C-alpha cells in the first residue's frame, strides 16, 4: 500500500480560531506543552484513496526495552504498541472531516471535555495525550529525588519530599478502577475548578496531587500537569499482576524523570506569569459586556484533589 | 429495592462452582488464581476489615451494598462490598463447556424484549465492549422486562433497582493475562464458551417469583 505523505507542516504559531473556541472556558490562554503546538501532520492519502486524519503515535523517548527490568519490553509492546496506538488510530477515525480535525491534540481534549459532558472524541483524545505525557514522565535510570526549584516547591506545598511521596503513592494506590494520578501546578485557581482567583498571590500558585478517573486529566481544569502515573490495570498487569502498590513504588524509585518534571514546572511558571501580565488569565476578554463569568462544577466526576 | 438472588456471600470468599482450571482453554487457571485468588479475595478481606466495629458489621451483603451506595454518593465500604458480590455472581455466571443458546422461558423473554437472541447478543456485546475503563455489563430484569446494562467500576444493577441475571467482568484484570488488550475476543469467548444459561434461567425464575410476591 502506497502512502503519499504531503510535507508535514509544523507551525510554531500558537494562534487558533477564537470563533471556534469562544464558547469554552479557558479559551484565550496559551496552550501548554511545546509539543502541542500545532504539529500539523501529514495528511496521508492511502493507496486506497482514503484520507485519514493525522495525529501520530509518537514513540517513547527511549527504546522499548530501555526501562527493563522495572517496566518490561513486553509491557511497552502492548501498552504503547497496542493500547496507545489504538487511541490514536481511533481518534483519527473519529475526527477526520470534522471541525476537530484542524486542531492540536490539546485543543481537541479541551473542546471535547465539554464541561464534563464529554463528546465522543474525548476518551480517545485524552488517552492519546495522557499516554504521550506518561512515556515522557519516565526514563531509563529514573527515580531519585528532584532538585532545585521543584524540590523547594514540593517542600513548601507538601512539607517534605517524603511527605509528597507518601501522598502521591497513596493517591495512586487508592484510585479505584481505571485512572491516573498527577502532580500538577495550579496557578491562580480557587478551590472550585474553573474559577479564577481575582486577587492572586504567590501562595495561590501551588503544586497539587490530583487523581482522575478513566481518561480525565488536569488540563481540563486549566492546571499544568507535571507528572503522571497510569494506574489503568493494563499499565502494570503483565509486570506486577494485581500488585499495584509495588508498581507505584517501582515507578517512583526507578522510573520517574525528575528532569522532565522540572522542565515542565519551569514552563508552567513562565506561562502563569505571562498570563497574569497579559490579563489573559481572566475571563474579561471572553465577557466583554461585563457578564458574570461562568463558574461551573463538573458533572458527576468524582475527582479528588489530595490535600 | 431488588433483593439479590442466590448470592449471599456474607463476607466469605466462596470458591467458584468448578475447579480453577476447569474453564480452560477459554479462561486460564492462572487467571482464576489471580482473579479469584487475589482480586476477589482482597475485596472480601478488605470489606471485613472495613465493617468491623461499625453498624454494617454482620449485615447481609446486599444490605451493605444498598446502604453504602448512598444514591451514588458512595460510602467507603461500597467498592469492596459490591465487588465481593459482583465477583461471586460472575463465577456463577459461567461454567465449563458453557455458551450455546438459552432456552425455554429465558429465550422467549429475550426474543420478546430484544426481538431475537442475536440482537440481544449484539447489544450485550456492545455494552461490554464500550464500557470505558473498569466495569461490568449485565443482563438484568426489572418491571417484567429484560435489559442490557453497563456499569462503571463496582456499580451493579442491585443499586439501580433491577435483578441481575448475568454479568461479564470487563475490568482489565479479568482478561489481561489471557487476551491482553483484545477485549472483544474475550467477550466473544465468554459468550460462546463460558456463559451458564442454566444459572441465568434459574436467576430469572427467582427474579420473577420475587417480583410477583412483592407486587
């Protein structure tokens, strides 16, 4: 089968159509990770003439056996090679020829979240995003302790690194069913999701641990994800069977890439400051007529922010 | 509120009504050893610890389930209690050399409420395949009608006011060792080779009797 790849256009522009997104909450903000800039992929025309939408399955930043013995090659073969791949392929099928087809992955996630009343593309889009983020959260020879600003903030917001570890592991272990546990940077947000703090101070910018069900991730509340662990059973069953606690220990001791977490934190802090300075962090632009900004609670998702 | 049929549990890890290797090759002994021997066992053990010294201690399992479901605002013991119940119900939904087609009253009702057995099969299959994340798919009976239901995590039709008749566990731990990510293959194998229509029929009879006696 011949596939003709049109030259991939990658734009570093972060602009996007306000018209498309104006009815959504955080619509003026800069999108988050560099890699979610409009990575306009090749529009592939398969030999059969079928056009597919084009999110790509990015490989992890290390060979599939590089995390052994802590995460087996077999697990990567299945988890990345089948689960992750399927999310990407199914997402492409779902959105080809629709409005969502022109957007970056992060934009698709945010739009299809639809305030908790998820549109069909959400599960695939969010899982595609989550898994890419997950592979990049770990590395061969990972583990150890964070340093620098990241460590300082962890100590500030959790008391100590050990305390943070305890709470993160406990959150991951107690997330019933399928889901993810996150370390995230929460800038300028009140305790109610989606509400913007009108009088932000440094203390309002915090590291938080969040556990989410199924495909949900903290992007949807405008948090900046820094680290994640996948606790869907498929993430650990081949290597650990039902011993999720052991998987979590191994993840923290041998796999987590604090370098990456640190890089993400730096970007998150820069972004937060920029948004405050530009005033794009508030609802003002979206409500030029002085309407009350919308504050809403998500529908029945039981998400807990772990104190 | 529907009463449970046949499953009493009472916080005992009841073994499946067949040897752990009896479902091979459709469901491996290794899966039974983990799924029953570790997952199911842990739900029962943890439930016991959780209700010890509370007002729930000593109460029948379905009572605990309904109380702790708490209209969807789940209380702590719900997950363990419901999972203990669900798993016992699941083992009893299968048998060695299972599969085939139902008969008698059950088949008649399936044909009445789904237009054909094939349509029911399709609907049950679809529910099991599309339950995103962890959960269960069910055939249930309520108000003299059969329906297919899918539930997340530990939720079951008892709390929705229906009589469960059949279930398939679609938590990944139920099929990962034998099928990895191939959930559709697992569902097909379950329907074609494992489901115990006798058990389902017996449950239907009990459900009808319970319905009419409380009418």
